[in-house]
């Protein structure tokens, strides 16, 4: 069964959910809600440095667990030094059969910010090529 749809870009541009999530919107860190804000700040920074975090689009309530690799390996996907007091994040994944990239900025004090989804053409090319290869049936070749 394919992981991606045949015409990913068209689905991304025409699907109502993708249209909604592709507009820059308010986002919020959702991890450790039961903890005091100072502890949540520390846990958010640590999680980002470890290569993952939990983010929600406030207006829709849609939650994502983002993965972007450890900080020392993926500095272009998790940047603490681009804007003072903020972290810029990027994470690529497949959602509803479409290769997308979550992109956003989170304020390190308030643990909220703005973010959106965009079509990830590079990942789409790689994923489509992998699915079209002879070994894409899930079998392991020797």
C-alpha cells in the first residue's frame, strides 16, 4: 500500500485541511501542561535539542509531534540563534498521503508562536521515487 497519493501537490493545494494548515496560524507547545511554566520552558528547550517537540495549531486543535533530529546534527531544522528569545523549527513528514513540512517560530518565554504547513517537494520526490523502485513492496532483498 502506498504511503503517498499519486498527485501530492494537487491534494495539498485542494484539500480543505491542508488549505487551513498552510496559512500561518497561532501555535502552542503542548508538552507537560501539568508542570509549572518555568519547568515547561526547560523541558521544551531540552526536547528541541534532542530533536522533537509537541505543537498544536490553536485555532483547529490539531496536534503534531515533530521530529527534526538532535540539535548538533540538524541545526538548520532547529535554530535557537536566528531570533533572540525564539526558536525556529522545521519538520518534514507525511500527512494524509502528502509530504509536508511544518515550519514555525516559538517564543521561548510564552511557549507559543506562529507556524504553518507547506508542501515538501524534495521529500515528495524522494518518497515517490522510493515507492516506484522495484524493492518498494516491503520485501527485503539480499
